[in-house]
């Protein structure tokens, strides 16, 4: 399953945005309002929960400065990645596209498609407010 966010235009250079996303504690600023838990569990990983959803633990899997940051699920039960593709517009502006990729059975796809789409679009919208 592959889901894409709306493109966020951010008032940061690509280098600044890559550094922001690489510091995983900054993801707390991007989370939706209905977040019920956010906890750093290691230097490059965090755990979060949204109301009515199970806890999800993510860690940085790959960084290609200043173009890409890949977060992946820590648990092997639900393997997925969240990739931020960063493109420089000018010295003070960049765009960020989020792509969620995961291996799910058909039933799980139907259950998670709506909430995950809403989640990555909220992350994208919150990036624009930085």
C-alpha cells in the first residue's frame, strides 16, 4: 500500500528541513491535535498514540541530506516506512512530500487507509505552519 500526502511548502531551506526531521523529537510539533501520547524511546526513535489507535513506534531508517528522511516502524508486526522527500525551492523555502508505504493484507488496508491518509496530510499541513 502506498499513500501520498499533499505537498507542503515550508519556510525553511531544504537543509534546515532535513535537520528538523532528522531530530525526531520535532515530530511532536507535527502531530495531530488528537495525540494521546508522544515519548522518545531512543535517540533516533519515538513512540506515539492517537486517540482510539494503538501505539506506533518509529525510528530513522535512512537520511540522504538534504533530500530525504525515511522513518520506519520499529515493530516487525506492521512493517511500513514514512518517507519525506524534500525539494529546495530557494534559499528559504522547500517543499516536502510524505509517502507512506506498507505491507498489509486486504483487511488491514481497508482499516488503515483512511486514518493513515488523514495522519500524513495532517503532518504535511503542520509542516507548513513551521
